[in-house]
C-alpha cells in the first residue's frame, strides 16, 4: 500500500482539530463573558430627587427611576400622590448589576440616606406619601432587608425609642415612573435641587444620625 496519501490525511485531521479548538474557545468565552442578569430594587426615602444621587454614584448601578408605588390608585400623577390620598409614596427603582454591587450594599446606602426613626414622613416632607419603605421583589431581598433592619437595632448607634424603626418592609407592587421632569432632577436643575435639600434640612439630619 502506498504511503503518499498520509500527509494529506494528517493535514486534514490537523485542520479539523484546530477548527474544533476554535469552536470550543468561542463557546467558553461566550459562557464566561455572560454575567448575571440585571436586578431591580425599590426604595422609598422621602423626596425621590434626593434618593437618586447616592445610588447613581454606586459602581454597578445601571439606572435609577423616580416614581410612585405602594398605593391603590393606578397610574397616579405627582399632584395626586402629593395629596396623600392615593396610598402611594415617592420611591426609587434601582436597576443594578449583582456582579458589581450587592443588594446588601444598596440597603446600606438606603439606610444612610434616610431617617429611619421618622414615622411621619422624611425631613421637611410630611405625610404618608413621603414615608420610608423597602419594597422587596424576592424572598432573598426580604430576608436581607429584615436582617439589615435588625442590625440597626442591634448596633445601638441610633437613638431608637420605644417606637422602634419606622421604615416598613413590604412586598413590591406596581411601580409607576414619575413624570419626565422629575427624572435626574439633581442634574437637570442643580441649583434648585441644592437649595431644596439644604432648606429641607435633610443633610443636617443625616449628619446627626449617621455622622458626617
């Protein structure tokens, strides 16, 4: 039998193995580069204008949307929610990459930007429509929120009275985005935003509670 065809067969096998290696490498890269799906979290901490900046500053937060949730009126507008008759509160929907920032970190930022002892609103904004609340979307978020709330009590760093922590932990309902002019207000109206935050005494109270 002639040995002449062997080099051709070897070459064919070599090219076949190279092609297979390339396919496997592409598959491995594809699987390895596919991170976790973006997740959502919903927090209420009084004026939603003031809740956007601390979350937007976090690496791993992809988007924030100011809106309304927790009430019984469908598709509410700002005037309706402000009346306090809809059951809704101003809230913030946070979309985040769980590979870069954890839900626990979001909770930490949330607590340090609210007054968890205030059961009548937040800072200068009074009424149920400005209450502080954590709206959980999964059992895991609920457990994490309850744990973080208990940690505040156990740490004994806040002047907690018999009334306890006023912040509620509630299953998320429909979230209604607020009007466009409310979105990224601290960026589109920086002077008005800074004046409002100062005049409301928000930062002063936060410094008293959490330290500067």
